[in-house]
C-alpha cells in the first residue's frame, strides 16, 4: 500500500473509532483492521 493511501486508511479508521466512542460504542484496532462488534452509528 502506498504511503498516502495507508495514511488515508488510518485516518478513516481513527475517525470511525472517534465517532463510535462518542456514541458509547468503541471499536478495536488490530494490526490489520479496525472493527466494532456492535452496530455502528448511521
């Protein structure tokens, strides 16, 4: 993955996590992905 693409992917995962945490539904980061076991906000 190119560096700009990797940075965009990390930023998107961080934004998703921030929004989910704001709604009381934190996610989980692993070495390859961000996931959430609960339904994420719309």
